[in-house]
C-alpha cells in the first residue's frame, strides 16, 4: 500500500512519526455510459444553461445559495482564509471509553504505521491503549479539511477514524416515532429469537452478492464474446471536424465584425 499522509502522532510531549493508509476501499463495479449508436463513452462538460455555452474553469466562482435563486459569492482570496493548511500532526486531545461514542459518528478508517524512528513510542502508546481500554480523541487536517478523529487499537496496530462533528449528526426529533405498548409474550418471543440468532461476528461469512453476480455476468459476456469495441477512427476524425467548425465560426465572426459579407 502507498501511504496517503506522513506526519506524527502527538501524545503529550511525545511525537510519534507515523504513516497513514486508507483502511477501506469500495469494490462496487463501475460502469461507463456509452452512446448506444457507436459505443463511445459520453463526455460531461460544464455548461451555462442561461448563456447556452460551455464554461471555462476561469469563469466559475463559488456561490453559496442562502435561499432559492439567491447566492453569496466567495472570492478565491476569501476562500483561502478558511482553507486550513494540511497539518503534519495528529493532536491527541483526551481519552475516552469507546462505548461513549455511538457508531453514527464514525466516518472513515485509516491504518497508522510507525515511521522509521517511531517504533518504540508507537508500541508504547499501542500497549497503553490496549491495557487501559481507552481510545484517543484527536484532531487532524487532511487535504486542507480539519477533522475530528479517534485513535484506537485495531487488530494489533493503531487505527485512526475520522468522526463527524456533533452538528453534522441530523436531529431525529422530527421523526414520527410513537412507542406502542407490546405484550410480555411478544417481547419474550422476540428476545428468544434474538438469542437463537446470536453468535460471534465473523465478517468472512458475508459478501456482496450483488457485486459478485454482476461480476459473473460480465465475465460470462466476455467469454461469450458479447462485447463491443470503440471505433477509434471515428474518435480520431472528430478533432479535425471540430477544429474546422471552430475556424469557420471564427472567420464568420470576424467578417461580421468588419462588416464584410460574402
């Protein structure tokens, strides 16, 4: 694996050099959208529906919609003021019990590996966390975005998990949930069913059946030669045609500007 972040884990007066790796990866199959007539991948361009033309990157600004149809424009220099610079430190703030943090707060997990000179300090913190049963609450900045995080021991190493801020957790108070009375017998049966289905969690027992089925379908179509091939010649010819059209439009525009009509 390739590390995505190198820095240090700040633990009191101790700085532990670490490397960070993404612990998870999505494995859903990705499909391109093709033109049904020639099977060319569809391109998406940024266009302005009001001006009815393609928009260049230099013409785009950030706008915050504070009410429908009304925006506040944020200039690049103003944006930079609030763009935190990527920090090279995971600052541990305090230690808490894992059970105190509801799973709804957890976002993304990363593995922490000790750098060349951080092995002993890394092992010390890892063992201390294991014996105490605690996890560390920390702050980190990844790609200019500050984030709250926790550091804990996972399967023999330390892992960092970014977590949501409290105001990012949606309020459930508006949901219409009215507890209804249940009979003791029904509750006993429910508890009995839960007990009968209770066993240690073994993640290897579970798999993405949808992804596996799609992959088998794709492989079967390849074996049966149910495939299409992009017509490269058509793609190569498109550039000169577009260039010719652009030159023709430019000449016409210049003629109209000078008042010359042929």
